[in-house]
C-alpha cells in the first residue's frame, strides 16, 4: 500500500510541477527512450545477476508490496511457543521435545501457533538447535558460534536481491544518459530542419536523462531499501530465537529466557513485560 502511495506522490509532484511550470505532458511520452533505458537496464541486470541471484531477486519482488510478517503479533506467538517448549524441557527433560522437533507439523505444541509454523525458516531454525541441544554434546558457547554463522549466512543470502536492486538503480541514470546521447546524435544528424523541429528533437533527447534519474531514485532505489528493511526484520527474528534458546541453555527459567529474547526486539515490535507474561500464560492454557 505504501509503495503505491509513494509512487503516486512522486508522479504528482514531478509531473504536477512540470505542468504548473507550463510544460506539456505529451513531450514526456517517449516510448523509444523507455525502450532504450528499460531494455539496457534489464539486459545489464540479467548479465550481472544470472542464475541463483536472478532467481532470488525475482522471488523477492512480490514481497515488496506486502507488509512485514514479523509483527508484534508474530513475536507474541513466537515467545509463547518458545516458552511452552522450554517449560516442557525444564519439567520433563530435553528428550520430551524430540518428537516435536522431528515433526513440527504434527506436533501439538507447534500446531497451536500457526503464524510461526507457517514460516518454515523460523521453524527449521528452532528445531535444528533444539535437536542439537537434545542429541549433541555441544556447550552453549559452541552453539552460539554455530548460530552466529548460520545467521550471517542467512543475512548474506538476503543481501543478494538487495544488491541486485541497488545495482539496477545505480545504472538507470547512466542508461538515461545513453538514451539522451542517442537522441543528441539523431538531433545533430538532423541539422538543417526548422528550429521548431530541432528544438523538439533536443527536448526528446533530454527526456532520456530525466527518465533515467526519475526511475533510479524515485522507483527502483526505494525498492532496494524496502528489501533491506525486510532483511533486517528477518535477521532480527533469528537473533531473538538465538538469545532465548541460549538463555535457557545457560540455566535460566523459561519466563526469564523469553524476557532475554524480548529485549532484542525493536520498540515498535516489542511487547511490554506484562503483555508478554499474560499472553504466554493464556497461550499455554489453551
């Protein structure tokens, strides 16, 4: 929604100001300039990001127009799930959650939290480290190092579409100049025509520079920033799980462990201590 609103504001501001200054919108309708800029940008994008990066970027594009799935409500469910699992471990031992982590889809614990269960990356992260806690001989320090490596890998993978979109935005002004130069070349070879027609050709050439800059900083660049924000949100959820599980592994009670995790969250997503406590109790009694 906000992407559409922002685009409308950009167009109204730029085109509205142009019209109020006495400009004619018809002069900006240059499909050949769009073809040169868009075609060259897409071609360069494919060359630079062929294979896995291209697939990752195309897969990320639909998420640009959706809000973040990692909301306060999601974190409330996540903490309730972690609390219930850790409470079960504390009461019955680590082996009691073996069936839950081996098959979370059929687990009566995980099934109570559909928002979390729907995110297979989060579920896999939780189950992998619970499995290591159950069957491994790793201490808290070793598991923390392993978590850091995995989170860093996840972050680097998430940076692929971000960098691809940034590269596309960075190239747009240059391709706009290319289109403008092509227009100037056409203008120079048309010397001798009436001044009014010559002026029109120059105006058409300058539209290429305008479009390249507008598309880069008004349309494509902001999309890269959105992907960057989404990547930060995705990394934060793993950090939250990491801190919670490590607190439990270091001997803290489940309620204290989820409090450790709560402290990782940004202020707009972080529930209060009382909110989280009440929600956890309510969820456990379902």
